[in-house]
C-alpha cells in the first residue's frame, strides 16, 4: 500500500515538475521566496489590523507568529526528522531546479505548505463572521489562492512531492485551527474584545 502511494506520488511529481518555461521559473521562484511571504503577510495584516482589529492590532500579529512557530517547528520535529523521506531532488534524477540547490535532505512534510495553510485557517476562522468587514472576509480567500500557488511552486521547483504538500497543508490547517482556538479562548477569558455574535 505504502509503495503504491509512493509510486503514484512520484509519477504525479514527475509530471508536474517536467512542465516548465523561463517565465514560470521566475514566477514560481518568487512565490517560494521570502519576498512573496513578506508581501502576503504585510498586506493581510494591514487589512485586518487596521480595517477590522484596530484596537486589537497586536492579536493578528501574535497569531501569525504563533502559526509560524507551531507549523514550522512542528513540520520539522514531528515529521521531517522522524519520517526522513528524501526530497525528490535528492532521490530522483533529472529533477527541474531553478536558481538554488535542493535544500535540506528531507521533505516530508512541506514546511511551506504547513505555514501557508496555518495562516489560511486562522484567518478563515477569525474573519469569517458576518460582522467582519468585507475587506477582512476577503483576506482568507486571497491567502488561500496564494497558499495554493506557493504549494505548487514547491513541486515545480523540485523541492517536494505532492504528498509532502498535501500532508503539510493538512498539518497546517490543524495548527491554524488550534491558534484560532487559543486566541478566541484568550479573548473570551480575559474580555479583551467585545462579545461577537
């Protein structure tokens, strides 16, 4: 069963990684870079902090930090260092790479996917309410599109198998929900914000 899933994962990876062009090389490299993350997070934070959470501007900032801490460290300590599945660029020949080396030895699960989907889930749960501003409710949707593109870029650049991405995203969703629960509990417990309907 595991071998069959691994073979399917490898075939899908090889198909997706084999389709590339110069323009997409640069686009995918940018999506995986720190600049992409910085732009996405700054825009998301400014929208929700100054258009919805003006008096509690520090809460989304704290949540973003907590999402990164739990998703990033968890993806490494719970999965990469225990499962020890080689990245495709270390395990396969003729993998398309662009502008940088393969990276760390192990790739299961994808930290990019875990981090991105932790943010998506937190923002989705926090700003899904009807009393959230229209701008705040759009943020999770925009982050979802960005997260999917970031995840695809990791396959395109030869860093991860689709299974690494899928499992990383699922782990990230769990982390994002947990962070939302902590922040929500903290607000209600200490009456930091007005009761929301």
